[in-house]
C-alpha cells in the first residue's frame, strides 16, 4: 500500500547513515556533498524546496521520496552521482503531486475511519525492530509527539484513499478489454521464426598462433565425431557440458528458441535443411567452430490470447495508471499555486 511505502521512507530517513546527523532544522547546512566512489550524500537542513498553495515542503520530505525511488542509497552510502539529479527531480515532482492529492482529499472532506487509523498505527509500530529504533524515529521525525505521528499516518492514508478513488479503481482492465486490444493489435503478438538448438563450440585462444588454430581445428573435428554419435537431447547436452567452450555448456548447450534473425546465415542455411534430432556438420565462424543439434523449427506465428492475457492486462493497467496519474496531476496543478524553490 502507498501509505506503507511512505512510512517505510520515513523510517529509512530516520535510521539511515546517509542522513548523517539529521536531527532538526539546526543540522549542518551542507545539503549535498560528494562522497567516495562518486556518490552524493544528502544532509537534511529542513530547507524549503517547494511551496504548494502556501504549504512548505522541505529537503526532509524530498529525501524521504528519494529513498523511495532509490532504496539502495543506504548500502551505496549515498546516491550515485550520475543518477542523483534525476532522482532528485523525480522525487520533487512526486512530493508536490502527493501534497496536491492530500489537499484535494481534505477539500473533499474525505475521512479515515477510527478502525483503519488504529490498524495503520499498529502496522507502523511493527516495522521497528527495537524500542530504541522507534524512539530514535520519534525524536528525529515526529518531534516526540504521538499526535504529530498520527497526523503523518492520516495524511498518507488520505493520499492512498484519494489515489484509489481517482487512479487505482479506474485503471482496472477487464478480460474483455484485454481481448479487444489483442484483436485490434495483432502485430504486437507476432512471434518470429526461430530454431530450438543445442550447441558445442570450439573457441580459439586470444591472439592464437597458427599452431593453436591448427590444434583447434583438430579438436573441433573430434568434437564433431563425438556429437554425431549422440542419439538424444541428453547425450548431446552431456557432451556439450564436457567439451564445449561457450557459456551455454552449463545448460547442456541449450539455447532454447533463437530468433532466426539472431543466427549467422550459415547456421540458418544448415538448420533449414535439418530435421529435429539431427546434428549439423562442422560450421566455421571466423576462427571458431560450432556444431549444433536441431531440436525444433518454430515457424512465424501469433501468440494465443490465453498465453498473453495475464501479462497483457498488467501492461494495460500500468499504462492506464500512468495516464490517470498524469491527468490528475495536471488537473490539480491547473488550480494550484506551485513554487519550486
């Protein structure tokens, strides 16, 4: 749930070493500094970063959202320098959006039931591993005030409720809608011609000498002789594990289905003349040699709706969610006074 993500961000900010000596508005004033490894650390000063209809959002709010976007900052001792600007910009957009959503929920006089509120408070307390951790949070993030904490949780719940009403509930895609999209966009579900193969490869060493190339050819010919003697997928695969030089040897040489366009022309030419179960002749690719077993030729076609329906619904719902959020943000900003400081 969104409120849980927001609370987790609060928790991270309170206990993470990235926040350093982040205690209150009298924290050190150096907001951004570069640390070892090219990372950027953020120190909270409670400096205003934006105003939304007169409500001030601070760098503390900003850092919480940056943690949500890039939760690995704690392990990385900060935000990667090359990513920090984009993370910060995205976080600023999000905290402004959430403040607009919260204000709209208040304007509509939306409420949170006492039961829902108590469950949320209890869920929040469960996220702390020790009483000391909870007390540290209360000191640094909640002004040692239960009333302040409950107001923060209520705000998160109102944002969640508003987004459910305006985004989540409206972004549901039915099976019939997914089927309609499938029928109207057949090209999106086209499957290319492909070949299911296993390979054994003989690769030359770097900067190979003529003698090494000659030895490689001999080894490849010996590999071909052994491959031709195999009678099954497993026999070929075990041989690949034993003698092949390519990385597919750990998977019994199995490439699964490979798009025709990704295969060298000489391999395609050979594959088109083979039946499942047959082993190719020796194929030279530069100074390397390859042998493959044909397991199947898959003609071009179209994925069945039953195969794609679940993933398709998820994709369409994600697209709809993004569109609805963007539309809501635009609508709320149209009548708001937003200042980025």
